[in-house]
């Protein structure tokens, strides 16, 4: 199989890598967001310097705390695989698996 040309049947080039999986919670919709980090230089005044100065801002990413989980749904009598954030797991614990997954359109 040639790795440079896509397959005609629409399958991913590497069967071990799932390119369609996103970093997004299926329950809360949390996803990667961008922000900035402030770079500072200089020595702090309380350590004998003249103070810290802001020199520039640098882009960074805030990533959700994602987990691939199997959630037991008693109403269905089976497990459901869900890519969910830590906050989404708390939502499932609070509202129940069936109600939460039904509202998210996963069952």
C-alpha cells in the first residue's frame, strides 16, 4: 500500500491511526481553545533586582482533560464507548448515564 496516495474505499491511510477522532467532549462539547502566555524577564525586586518586565506574549493551547471511557448503561444492559472530558464524567454521574447520553445523541 502506497502511503502517499489515499485509498479508494475511503479508509484511512494507516489503519492504526484514527484521523477522524477529535479532541472534543461528546457530552459537554469542550474542545481545544487558544490563548496567550506572558513572557517576563528580569529579576524580582524582593530578590534584589529592578523588577520583572513583560517582553512578549506567546500563543498556547488549553486542552480539555479527555478520556476514552466505556460507560455502563443499565437501561440498555450494555456498555457505550464515549470520548468524554472529566467534567463530562461528573455530568454522567450526576444526571445518570442514559439521560446524559440520550441528550448528547449518543444512543
